[in-house]
C-alpha cells in the first residue's frame, strides 16, 4: 500500500453519529495543487466522470477488498484511466485540481465499505485508519522523535525532529497521531525550546 498523493491532509474526517452528507465530512481533503494522483493499491476503476459538486471524479475498488475510494475535484481532462480498467499500485490515475464545488485546489477523498457509496457516515472508513499500514511501513520508525508545540488556537502542532535542531511539519492531528503510532516517542516543547529549532518549510512527512 502507498498513499494516493505525496501531499498532506488539511481537512479532517469528522467523527460522530450524524448520517447526513451535508452535516458530516465523510472523508479528508488533501492539500494538492495540480499534482499526480496514484493508485494506493492494485485495483479496478469502477467509474470516472463529472459531477456538479465533486467535479472530475474517480471511483476505485482495490483488489481483495469490498471497499470503494473516491477522489473528487480533479483537474479538467487529466484523468488517465477509464471504467473497468485494471491498475497497479503506484500507477498514475490523474492530476489533482479545482473542479466542481471547490474554492481552492485540493482533492477530497472518501472511502466506503461494503462496496456501496451510501453517503451515510456509518458506511465510511476513516482514511487515517485505512492508510495506517502505509504510515507504519514508511514514515515514523525506530528512534524517530515526534515533538509538538501548541498553536494560537491551543491545539498541538506536530513535527518530526531531524538531527539536533531541525523540525519537519507532520500533517496530522495529535489524536490521529496517538491512534496510528501508539508507541512513538514524543516530547512537548515550550515556546522557548521551540524557538531554537529550524522548521523546514514545505517538507512533508505524513500524508495525514
């Protein structure tokens, strides 16, 4: 398994018991400005097309799973696959974009169990959980240290420490980090400690 995008998730999957499509964010939003979209696993394209809300869209079903993944707001005329086509893990499918009901370039992704897109929250899979295998295989390992500092809203912002004085931002909430990496080492930094580090802009560690 791999991530479908070499980018960060900036819009989270909302937890709760709501079942209306309009009041529950049923997937995640990737910060993706016209970059390649890849197949996360071997599978089959079950639909491509255009919708007023989602713009140019791909529906994908991975081999050996009764799971459907959808990617929305893709770039105009960028889709490289067609309905019924078999694709391999890592194969380029399209380019991300800003089509449909979208204010800025990004890609919405949602994942559906039981082979059906019902638009009900209980039938979705949290992408953070679905891609846990990819995270554990390739991202935080061994002696990696994750540190965090609180932002202006009082929420912890996560970074991977690289060397003695460098930090790389991690695009993941603290709750998702603890759930995905329960054994990872972590340390809280005071504002004074944080200021001695150099944050490497643009570097991406977790697509989460």
